[in-house]
């Protein structure tokens, strides 16, 4: 039951990104149906709600509910924005959608626009994805030429313009309001909320902003029905999901499987550990989700509730599988450096706290840790989490807490012995 | 919007507020203190400092009070363990990278971070890593920076974008590396830039001129009124050891809100100029000598009496409208007591043809605050942003909320809001206004009726007329360049007729701090106290100069810099028998022509009253002793009155003088009515190269001309000849060439600058600057010669 | 009476950039509402950076500000916020190597070491011949091919020192 939604056309086609090939597997049929038969926008929104689709960018907010916050008949411009600013370390699924199935994203965005009464959309693609951007631009050209984008689509009277916007290298722009600021030509600093984008979004107008995978799921959901999608998954985790799986494994890649699939099945799918090493730990939902020990992970299913119950998050579905040769202190050092480097600098706890966390972890990694550092890290995390403008502060705190929870002995060893517990030599920093 | 209030509970207290109001505004109003750094009531909410986190019932995380709207039944705790924990947590973060340099920081003692740290900080830092250091940056002579101390609240950045209307400071870089600044080394040049010093909660931005001069707790704070433009911004003067150390704004929502122009903030430096006249001086046998007061006064009285004792018309009194109400009142009383009607404060006006039919007490006619609710404004001859920064700030607010603003000017001006500018040579300005009068079907007679009939009505004139007509709240404002225009009378009557036809108001933006007061005090040849017309009209400022008198009494005015035509006043003074100058400064300009110089108290050294543009009387005390032997001018005038044996000079205090004037003028309001529909012939012409002589912002009076830091800013440019590229080409001159300007036979050598702001057919040569003090009128035909 | 063009809005837009550049930037401006020209600032900076051999000077940023009617400081803020803009010269080939977790546990350290040794430069430096510069970057979203780097616009995945050698040798 794999590859049912975002990847459903891929295995049948040589060049699935080409319009004609996409159409040969039913592409744009849903959009055509909606426009030709003037399907009620509220019906579209209801189907989305029924599907149980939760935002695939990481936060997991129900997509249909998000759409329903926008009053379709409110006067003035509204916008549909796609978040293709894929940057959560470990995540590389949206890149595959942009590369291999751009038309399904376009179709999904047009339908979203139709549902909320927006006539303009933007796809915010991270700046480094130049090749993906070109692929998407080519698809836009084809869709325009075929009348799926532009004015009066298929004679329906509905207009929809879609543009891509390229980022410039900033993880924080994956936060939806930072992304909107960035489209507005500013630094990508998140806005405080409320107001939410549904009321005050891009250019101050009502806006829905969804992840690439979420929007790409839309045509299939509307074709097969909300119930069908929901049934693919499990309770509270409808549908299938793309998992980006990387790390010390034999066959890394992106896999679409139903939510609720046991991790052990995925583990088999990726061919197990490389070089015969042992599974030590798994980061189940991208860098920001707390790490889970390998043994515990083998008993979990990949859905929102199960991972949450285990003290972590499904996040963007980015699974990093770690073997027993890896030093968790060194890993956390790199992760903390990332948040320090990517903090936008706007609000105090994140600007000051992420740097503090990293410096303390870095010190421990380099054999200069002190006994009180472990309590200090916990305390600083407590002063960041829940007090920042956006979730980046929480994201910086969670991996620290996760690592300290399950792998404190490695940190203690670093402090006590000024060297690493894993491997024999003295510990090394990044340099 | 509903007017119904919601009830919330804060720390057990029940409060009522409009739904949607931010919590911090509600608690501030109730006097409940929540610590904050980024929040500022005059700036947009940015919610970045996280200092104002409070606990709200049923919310698992602390919320920032600055961006949490109140709703019915909300229960807030500002000092619960959760709230305090969050506040202290933020405090700790703010301090980890803040340098511990309070002992050498100018903000020490009045630092918001220091204050809050006392309540929310910890004794010992748990941060043992290296602290952040930001390289020093020089952003000009007014603001000292130390961005290592910055806590990234972004108040200064928001001030630039939202209030000053020009983004000079920004926050570049990301994360911990984010720094406030200009990025590349650049000076901050806004006319309101000093306000960021007040907004900065730490010592990142401090006042350069007063840096290291005193500790906050050593200063005594006094209330006063700023002495330059006609806004009369309320200020706090901070003194130490009988010296003014610095000036801060004093909040007055209806006048300057919490803002202050840089001129008002930093001009006090001129008080301590080496130029100060500290001892009376008389010229004996061509040599200046310092003398005692008694001798100087007797010398002055003898001189005045011998020159004008028998013929009052031989006395001419020319006074600066930056003088206090009391001084102006006594000056006119003394002049009239000597049987002369020759007194005037309009030193920068040349066209007096309207006198008698002119507006009795010209002023804004609306309140300063009321400018914000205008929906249309036509400004004639005004560089409002530089001349009256606070009025420009209010206009900007109006423009931002949709008011249509247009300008008829002789120069393009740099504005911080949307406006249409109609720029032409001075003569064409009159045509442009006539064109709008025609489009508005304004009623005029005589000459002006002819002029209007002949005017061409363009689409733009129609649209301006239409904007004014459709406005509920529109004005036509006349500024400094209108008052100095050779056809001021035509401009006033046209503007008045347009106002009548479009149902808008005629408004004057008076140039100086007491221009309105001067009219109330009767410092005019044709109007006495309370602006009543006098029976025997005296000579106006122009006549007093063009037909030289034997005796001159000058107060607060320097011949080379404060008059419309410096060559004319100099020549008149040169021919006089006796020139008595009441002055705070020993200037070259006075020394060359005066016979007696009597040292008077400067700003902050005397008590008095100023009446601002909207007609508000604002009195203040003397705060420091006048320098040297200087005396308040009202006292000098009183003694002169006594010595001249004139009745009614028995006042014991400036208050007595004020009470006396009040008995005449307390009820006299701004009156902008104009009692004629016609005016004389056009004086200005389109023939030849026409000079436009504005008064630069930092050259507007004797005090600011000596404020050394302001004089080092980019806004204080030296005198130059400015031409458009076109005009330079047709005049066959080139950029950076030195030219000789010839005006009415007077010559001055000045560099040429190509400046796109100047219309073809005109040459821009500012007045009031060294190098121009020998030239002729602010407006008039000049020729250019190669040096 | 006529409205003249305000001379304070200095140059005509035509004078700022070449026609080719303007066309490129104008394509981006056209994507956004007319009053939001500044939305094209990121694109304009990228275009100018590419045109200038990979980095931005203050003058170029000022030009972008003028072209888009923005204040220069606003443009500096954007250019210093996003990591892909370079404010110092870079090599003809800018090698951006990811060292984030997925790459790290797949031994990106050895790739970094190899590059530093081969090119004789550290992070943030340019080779003497100006051909290469090296930059450590955060996750580029290609973790399935870890370790990886980006040179110019192209991703190279599943790197080994040998693969790196053949990639660099194959570049102009």
C-alpha cells in the first residue's frame, strides 16, 4: 500500500514531471471536474476536513480546518502560499515532489485557490533548490499553456496565477509567517500571533499557507474522497506520508507509506544498518524532534500519536537513523550550532539562548565541560521553550532535552574523562 | 466597533477596557507595572524582547502583554511564579551579552535595563562564555553609539520607519550577529534623529554633545519651551553647576507629543559659545571697549536721544521674533514712548503692501494636533520638514491616513510623505496659485481678478482645487518662502480667496518661536498690542532700511544673518548716528555697525513667554544665571525706558510685564482674516536669473548658528550657488567652479553645485550663511561671473 | 501648471542596470502586486550577485534599493540575513558543503578535510587562483545522498574523496 498519494504516478512514468505524462495518469482530471461542474468550494473544504490530512510541514495542523478559517466571500485579494522551504535537517521529501511531481502540486494549489477564493498563489522554494525551481518553472509554463493556470481557467470564470519565489538561505523562513515576510521582501523574521495568516497573511491579506506535500495531496484526496484518504492511515493520523529516511543505513531515500506503519517495516525498507553496525538511536521527525533510543523505536508505529506518546514528534517525517559509532555529544553540538546559526535574532530567548546552549554543548564536546553544565543546559532550555515568537526556540530546546534524557551518560563521560565514550580517541570539535 | 467594555482581572484587580486593546496598554493605564524594553506606546508592537511575559489563566505558556489583546473574563497575573520566572529568564538572557560597563556608560542612572535588572536580575551571571563585541561606528556628530550594549529592541529602527519617515538605522545580520546600525559607515541625518537617544532603553545610543558631561543624578531638571520654530516644543532642560548640560523633550500630546527636533535638542550648545557677549560694550572713537552697565546704558540713552529725541520717526526698532512676549511688548512700548511707530519683527519679509488689510494675528488657525486630521493641504512656499519638523511630522501622519498634500514651492524639497510638488521660479509660483484660484472659481477683484482671468487652468490645478473642495478639513498654508516672497501680498490674497471658495482655512506657519507673540505684543508698525490697528502707522521693516533712520534699536538680530536683505540693513546701519544692539552674542556682524552692545540673557537664562503657531501661550522661568554680566532683555528695556523718562516702565518682574500685556491681549486669538480681494502688481519677474534664498535649518537664529554639533552635521552645508544642470549649461558654468554672484551691485564668491532641486531660471543661494552676508535680498535677480 | 518628475528620485530606472538585468528583475517584479516591488529584492540581489562573479558590493545593493524604491538599509538587512548572499568575493566555484547531522554521521568531516587539504583553504576562504571557495552550510535537503555539497547551482551527492576529486577536476 505504498505510493498512493504524492508518489502515485511515479512508478508508471518515465518523466512524471512532464504535463502529458502527468495527464496520462489522470493528472488535472480533478481540477477539470471541479471547474467544469462548478463543484461548491465548501464541498472541497469539507472533503479536505474529512480526509484528516494534517499539515505535512511538521506542525501537523489539520489542513481542511486551516482552509475553513478563510471566508471565501470576503472582499479583496486572498492568497495561497506553498511552503517549499524545506530546511529541517533530515528532510528531503518536498524536493522529490518538486523534481518528480510538480504538476500535482500545481493542481493542488489551484484547487486550494478555488476553495478559498484566492486568485494568486506563490510557491516559496528554498534558494538552494535551483534545479528543482527550474523544474517547477517549466511545469508552470506547461500548465499555463494548457490553460490550467491563468485567467478564466477552462472557461470557468475562475482565475488563478501561480508564481514561484526563491528563498535566500534561512531555515527560519520555513516558519509560515517568516516565509510571508520573506515574500514581502524583508528579513524572514516570524510575526507574533495572533493575528494568524488566515486573517492577516501575505501583504496583510487572508492567506492559507501549506506545505508542499500537503498541497500535493489535495488532488488525490478530492479524487478518491476524504474517507478513502483517512482510511489509509490510522486514528488521528489520516492518509499516507512521505518519510525522508537518512543516516547510517543501506538504502536512504524518500518513502511513501501509510501513517501508522511500524518503524520496523520502514527499517527493513531501507535495508537496515550499514556496515553491519548496530542501531543506536533514531530522530523520528527531523532535527527538532527529540531523539528516541533504537530499541524503543523498533516497537513504535509511525503516526502522530504514537511518536508523541514516546516523547517526540512525527514532525516533517524526517527519520535519521543513527548507529552505535556516533557520539551523541558531537551530534548535539552540531544540532545546537544549527539553531544558533539559524536563529533570526528577533526575540531575546532564542537570540541569546541558542548561542548559550551551543557554547555549553561545544565546551562539553571539547572536553571542557563542568559538572554543573548539565543542569545549566536543562535550565536554559526551560527559559527558551514556550517563550519565543515562533517555534524555533522550542525546536532548539527539544533536541537538547531529548539527548540529555536518553544519553546523559555520554555527556557525563565527556565531562568526567574529557573524551568521548564512543570510539577511543580524545573528542574532537568541528574545528 | 463596539463601545462596550470588557472586564478583566489583573493581579486580583478588576479593570475595564475596550476589547482588543493590548494588555500592556490596559495595565499601564491602571498603573500596574509590567517590565518592557521593545514596547513603546508611540511605536508599532514588535513583541521581540519578551520582557513583558505574564501569566494568563488557562494558557499554558506565558504571554507577552504587549501583543495580547484583552477579552472578557481574562485573568492575568503579572507577578505569579510563571510570570516572574519568565521575566527573570528574559532578563538573564539580556544580560549575558550586555557589557558590564555601567560605570563608564552615559546611560548609567537612567538606564531602563539597569532599572529593570535591579528588580529582575540576578547577582551572579551563570554565563561564562565570551561576550559579544560589536565594532564601533560613527553615525555623525549628534548621536554616540556603542552597539555592544544594544539589546536589539529595535525601537530606533521602528522610529525611523514609522516616525521620522526615513529608514537610516536598521538591524542587519542574523541571530546573535544581528546589529543595529547604518551598516556602512554613514551619518544619520534626519531632522528628528535625536529622538532615538530617548527611545534607546540602554546606552547604545546616547547624546554625543553631552557625553561624559554629567551623571544623570547630578542634573536638575527644569521645564521650558524650545526657542526656534513656532511649535514651541515642551522641553526638559537639565542643568548642572549653573550650566545647561542637555535638553530632552517633555511630553505634551497636543504640541510635540514626546518628540523633539534636533535643532531644539542640541541648540543649547550655542549658549556656551565663545561668542557670548558677557560685558556691555561701547564704541569710543571707533574702538570697542568693555564698560559697566551704567555707562553703557547712559551712552545708549544719550545716543538715542540725540539722534531721535526731537523726531520720533528717526528711531527704528527691529526685533527678532524669537524674543519673548515680554521683551517684544516692552520694545514696542519703548519705541512708541519715544513717539516712533517704527517697530517691526518681520525681518525676513519684503512685501508689506498688504499691511492694514493683512491678517491681524496670523497663525495656524487650527491646532497643531488638528493637523493630523486634515484631509487636504496645499502648502505655499514651505520647506516644512526642515523649518517646522513637528508640524511636518503631524502632516505626515495626515498624509499617511490619506490626506492629499500639495506644495507650490520655488525648490524641490525632500519629503518623508507622499505629496505633489509644483516647483517653479518665484514669479511662476504666483501664476500657479492663480491657476488654482481660477479652477476653484475664487472671487477676486482688480489686479488679481485680471491675473486669475489670464491664468491657464491645467488638469493639475483642477485636481488640487478639487481636492480642497472635496475636503472636509482642508487648509492652505503659507510658509517661510511665501513670507519672504517679493509678492507675498499676492500670495496671501490668492490663498485667502481660494480658501474661501473651497471652504477650507487659510493658515500661516509662522517662522519663529514667537512670531504670533510678536503680533499680540504689538511689535508691528501698523498694529499695537492685541493687534489693534494704530492711528499713526509707522515704517515697516523694509522702509526702516530703505529710508535710513538716525537711530536704531536692534534686539536679538544680527544684520548679516537675520534680515531679508543684509546689504540693505548694513547700509542703513552704517549711515545711522546711533545703533543700540541688545544681543547675547558679540558678533562680527553687529560689531561692524553698532555703537553700543548690551549683553542680554539667552535661552534658558531668562523667564518669559512664547506664543506658538496655534496661539498657545507658554511661560517659563530662567533656569541658569545669564553668562557674565548679561541681563534679561526685559530688564534692560525697562531700565532704558526709565532712563529715557518714558511712563509705564515700573515692572518688577517679567510676570508684571506679562500681566500688563494680558490686560490688552489675553483674549486675542489667531485671526487669519484678510480684508481685501486684490493686491498690487507683480514684483517678481521671469527675466534674468532669479535668486531663491531660503534660510537653512541650522542657520535660522543666532543661538543655533553657534551650536557647534549641529553645525557639524551634513544638514549644515556651507553657502553655495546651486543651479540645475540645464541652467548651468545655459549659464556656461561648471560644477565646483567658483563663481562671483552679483546682486544689486553686491558681490560674493561662492562655489557652484549642480542641484536638481532648483528650477531652470533660478539660482539657489541660501541666506543666513557666512559668505552671503554681503549679498542682497533673499529673492531677486542676480548675475553670475567667473571668478 | 504641471507636475514635473521629482528630481530627488534621482536616476531614471533605465540608467541603473543594463537592459538584460532589468528584464530579468522586471520579470520578478511582475509576479507581485504593483505596490510591493520590494518583494523582488531577493531575486534582484541574486541576479546582481550572479552578474558580479558571486558577491555583492555596497554599490550594487544601493542600486537594487534605488531600482526597487527601497531604502538602502532595508536592502542591507535582507542581504545580511540570508546566507546565500555573499558580501565578500568568492571563488568562481563556490563549494557549499553540508556538515549537518545526516551528512555528519556519514562522515562529511572526511570530505571537509579532503577539500581543505586539496584546495589549501579553510571555510570562508578563496583559493589563490580564485577558482574555488569553501563554505560550510546547513542542511541542504539532500540527506538521502549524504554526504553532499553544492557547487554553484548543482547538487553533488554520495561524496567520497575520490568522487570529490573527479568532480573538481571536471570543472572549468
